[in-house]
C-alpha cells in the first residue's frame, strides 16, 4: 500500500476503495508535543480540503485537512487516551481516520509519492 502526501503534510494510504489518513512525521515534529486530537465523526462526508480534524499541542492548534473525498468509516480511538501516539508513530499507529473513498481512481491525484514529498521537504528547509 503506497503512501501519498499533500503539501499540507497529510498522508493517505488507499487500497480497495478505502484509505487511512494521518499526518507526516514532519508535521507532528512542527506541531510539537500533541496533547489532544479532535477527530471527525464516523459517517461524516468529507470533501478534499475540508477540515477533518484538529490537533492541539503545547504550542497551538493545527487543522488536518481531508486529502480526498469520502465518508469517515472509522476513527483511531486510541488517540483519545494517548494523543502523543501521533508524535511517536505518526506514520503508523498514530493514524487519524479511515474513509470510504468517493472515487478510488482519483483519490491520490495531485499528491506526492515518498520521493516527491522528500524533495518538497528539502525545499522547505
């Protein structure tokens, strides 16, 4: 399952009409120590670019945007008790939500693969 990234540092892993969404290691590092995560409700319909979640750190609150159109079918309930999981495992167990994609074929259009995202990060420094 390939990972794709947005310029806003969300990642998506799509497979079989569904996708898992989270934020990149770079994003969690910029946010700092995460103390609370507000996740979308199961059943919410999201459009690409919609605010899907909010991450609060000791520094500030940051918005997480939907990287693709779809319906929220699951949330990572572990984040309610342990929001720091995003800091420790942003690319794995620190995922935010799972969506049923509205258009599986277009889900990652315009997104970066791993090498393009690394190049994007190098341009930011």
